[in-house]
C-alpha cells in the first residue's frame, strides 16, 4: 500500500543520494548512480511513492525497463499490489517475445517483452533515467504493439538538454527529479 504523502523534505534528501559519477562509462558522461538511494529505505519509499502518485487508479500492471528500471518497477508493483512486466534487452527472455528496435549513438538495439497480459491492460511504464528517450520510447511502442494501453510513463531522474522528453510520445510523462546535462 503506498504511503502518501511523504514530506517534501524526504524527497529532497532522497535526491541527494543520487550520485553523479563523471566519465563513466565513457569520457564526458555523468552516470547517475541510484544505488545509495535504493539502500535507504525511507528514500526508496518516498521516491517510489512519488513515481506512482500521479497514476494511482489508472493502471493494472507496471512495466519496468532493464536493468535499474526493474528495481523501481518491482517496488512500485509490490506497493500497489499489481503485477510486473519486465522489458528486457534483446536475447534475454527464455521464450519467443515481441521486440522493437531503436537507434543508439553507436548502433542499434532492441527491447523485448512477453505477451503475458490480457489485451487492453493498462500499463504504467517505469525507468530510472530519461536521457535521449530512445529506450523509453521503444518500450512504449512495444507495449502498444502488444495491445496494451500505456497509462503513463514515470521516470526517477530526467537529464534536461538531451531531448528525451521530446522523444517520448507520452503526454503523461512524469519525472521525480531533473537536472542539466
């Protein structure tokens, strides 16, 4: 059961637990390390509650993107008593799966999911970081291709200035924290 409302001070404290690691995994990249946030129970609860708050009552299941999106989506699914649909990188699922490809700076990639939900299921899509939006938009397209309705998209941390928000075709895109590049 979600624990609303969490004080804004708790969210402010949670945001400080997201570390910016410069030049990882490549020079010029600032990696957003959410592991300290995940290790703090109060911070995790506050951020998961903030992720799902705008969408309560609008979804039947939560989809999470590999890998760190799984962690947040699992906690959100548990909190709301809904199921979890993992969206994985290509080749990671054990049986035939639907897939959608997308472009990266350095090539192409795919996301996959099994068709395990009833047609028309209302799905809340959760991921950890919104940067360029390619992976998130591919996941949204995949859910629609499977016959599901995307109830909304929730992201823990949005990096402004990389075009991610414009790339995701979801008017119900919600982010908890934002920062510049």
